[in-house]
């Protein structure tokens, strides 16, 4: 087996170069079987001795590995210091950042505001600050023809008649029932049994408004509180046809505020 004169490694027969360091290998000289005739006389040939093998401490294999690592590090450093700035520069050109524009103090413009303008049916602008209240609207639309605000007890009755020429006949009433106050024992028989103050509406509180045709006594409309009517204390209703009407108001254990209005001509 031939041995490399540089790294000393053994190589396979027939190899011209060392498999480990690449140094040319010296091939063995095979002696001829037959005697070689004497050389023909000629001019003398000068033969140079083979160069002495150069040996390096640590072996040339390690040197190649170190050189490869250094080359890789140089390539990485080149990409980092040259390639990254180029990539950053190209990405910056695609999406430039928008810079905020600073206006001088005197050029600041206030945020625009809008004012709501209400226009009535006549086409003239109305000031929202002068909007009418609920009662003011009724004052302009209706005439107040009757008003009462007092207690009704024992079925007390109030009667009002109206010859309605300009409908409607508009009835509004607000009821305050009589209240009773007392004490009540709760949680009876338990350790938490105690007495509490209670307030409740009189079970005998009721009120009703009935509108009759004054000419024939036919009942036209009616509304009321309790006693078969609604439990709502504030109500309103109307009669829309002209005619001669009698309004009867009756109640018990309540204070009733009643207003009767008609349309304006």
C-alpha cells in the first residue's frame, strides 16, 4: 500500500493522489521481467530530483477545514453588513412613512360644527331654544272649557255640559287615590320575625268619567280608574264628532284633577 509523504495516510493501490490531503502519490516501480537492452547512446539528460514534500504541523486536512470556516464567516459578514442595508432601503422605498405636518399656531382650524335648524310647515326657520312645552302646544290647539281638582268621596258627582261645535271634546284626568298606612308583621314564627311599615291604596278608591249625548242620554265614551276600569292613574280620551254632550265625573276615596278641552275654530 502506498503512503502519503505529506499526511502519512495510507491510500488504496492505483490512486494517484492522496484521498485525505490531495498530495500526488509516488507510484511503485515495477522491475521488468526481461533484461533491458542498453540505452542508445545520446546526449546526456539532466534529471532534476523530486521536490521535497512540504509538511505542515497539524496536517493539511485541518488547515482546509479552518480555511473553509473562515470563508463561510466572511460570506455571512458580507451579507449582514451589505445585504441587510440594501434590503432595508428597498423596503423603505415601497412603503414610505407619512410624516405629520405641523401647522403654525395661527393656522389651526377649529373642528367644523353643524347647527340643526327646524323648519315649520310655513317654511320659516324655528329656533330650537324656543321649542314649546307639551302644555303650550295644547293651549294653541285646544280651548280649555272646564277644569276641576278636588277630592271625590262617597260617589260624589260633578256634571258639565258642552255643545261641541269644533271637535274634539278632549278629556284628561289624573287620579291620586287615598292611601292607608300601618304596620305588618313579617316572617311570623321565625327567628327573623319583625314588624314593618306599609302603605297601600284604599280598596274603595275609584273614579270614572262618562260622556252622554245630552239630547237622548246615550252613553258615547267612558274611562275610569279601578272598579272595572284601568289601574292607570293618568288617562286621556276624546269624542271626535260634534254634538251636545253631558260629562259626568264620579268617584270615591280619590283626588281627581280633570281638564276638558275643545278644538279651536
